[in-house]
C-alpha cells in the first residue's frame, strides 16, 4: 500500500522483499477467509486500537484518511467485491464458494507492475551503511542501495515463515531507537487443565459465552485445547490479561439467563446436578467437562451453587502461547521515536508502517485495516518528501 500510494504521487518506487515472492503474510491471513476490515461506526472502530503512549488524535487521522469504507472501495477498484458478514467482518465475495486472498493479491501485483513498481525479491534487509545506504543480503552477497526515502514495513514477530521474524529490531536499536519488546497478541492462553478435561473436552467448542476480566468483557466462542484456551474473546481481552499479576478470566456460560432463571429452570432437582443442567440449561459437552473436573470446584451440593459457577467460572491462566504461534504481535517502535508522518526522528527519510509500530488490535479486520492505513500514510509522506 505504501508503494502504491507513493507511485500515485509520481515517485519511482522499488519494493524489496526477503522472501521469494511478495505478500506471503497477506496470503496466510486469507487462509481461513480474507477478513479485510470491519463494518462498524468510526468511534467504535477506533476504540479497538491500543498501544502504550499511542497518540489518539494522530491515529484517528491515519485511519480516517483511509477508513474501512475506503478499503472496500479500493478492493472494488481491483474488481474484488466485498460483503459484510452478520458479525461485521468484511470479506471479498466468494469465488467458486471459497473466500481467498490470492485473487486480490494477484490483481494488485499486476496493477502495480503496470504502474511501474520494481519488485526485488530475496533481498533481506541488513540495516544501513555508514553513509545511509541500505544493505541487503541477496544470494549470500551484500547489496547496497540508495534511495531518497525508505519505508520499512517489516511486520511484527509472528509467523516468521512468512518473513516477519522481528530481526529488524536489532538494526534500529543500533541507532538508539526505542522499541517495546515484541510479544504475542491475538493468541491462545495456557492453563493447567486436569487430564480429565483434556481427555473429554480437547478441541471442543464452548459456544455463546461471555468472557470477562476485571475491566472488560466480550461475547463469543472459545475452544478447549490441550494447553488452554483459544478463540476470539480471549484474543480480544489479551491486552487486559497481560497486565494482570495473576492472569485469570471469568466465564459466564449462559449470558442470556440470570442466576434466578437458571434456578427456576432446574425446578425441584436435588441430585445429578451436572446431568440435569446439561439438559435443562442446554450446556455443551465442553462446559459440562469443566464443571465436573476443574480443581477446587464441587462436588455440587445445590442448584444455587452450580448456577453461581455457571455464571462466574474463574479460570486461572499461566502464560500466552509463543510469539511464533500468535496471529499478531504487540510492541514495536515507540511512538515517541516517530513524527506525525511516521518518519523516524533519528533517521530522517526513513519511515515505518504496519505492525512495526507499537499498536495492537483484535482480529476481525482491524489488523489489516491498520496496516493498510499506516502504509498509505507513510507512502504519501515519503513521496511528498
């Protein structure tokens, strides 16, 4: 996006990529359906983004200059129609019943080539020479290149197989640039399940729940894994969970029913509480397994006791899953190191975009939107310079 924007303003642009082909992380993002952005009002949309010392007014300018509607129009300009699902997630319309990233990427690259973009693959960035030239490793040789402006869009630290391995951090630190450590975001969290939970519930969904931390909550679906929990709600609450000294979440397995309604539905039940609750409260198998086997719970002596647990089930967490597995990463170049154009103050003429910056957002198109918008902002600023 940075390259396309600079080209449109009359710049001559070369795009260097460490991998044999471009857009690999874009393709990974589209493996389960390319979620380009999210369809919701601007204020709510902007509230999804977080980061230490993140300048709210500046971020607003960046996003509104290329918002979710603009992104959909851009895709349509490539001949890719989009639609908003009932969840609000925006996808390209299916081709032969499948939503994929490849058709959009292929058309985009073709258009960029026609616009004069020069692609140089297998060029891995190795920092700067003493005169400000940029250094690349290409077929085990060092290549030196000079440009009037440089845009770094090297990603975070997740999915290193696509090229975003975070090695850029050391090169920028050599110039005194402050960088928050790259940490897992939008990832699963580990917990010490009893073996009985793993045996009964591994890979099973827990549907239509409300997940809460001290300060926030959200609805959605979780999946029980061998190591802990995965799913949209725990991804979205990740920033809050990471701030906890002793991480934990509270699950409301029946958010549409009150404590009193649960008790009412059980009638005169006085035994076999889990069995009856599964039928009368419509609990899924994974939930029943947790209610039976989580430590320091039960044996259930009353409907009231079980109803309280169903509405307020605390699950202690130990750690996030490794960065390599995360959908995205938190951390990156500190906002105090860049100006309003996303240019590094200590390296004039060098801009940063995308996940290199210290911001994060939940899955649901927000990550893609943030990358597109910062790329457009940096590309415009670099071309203007």
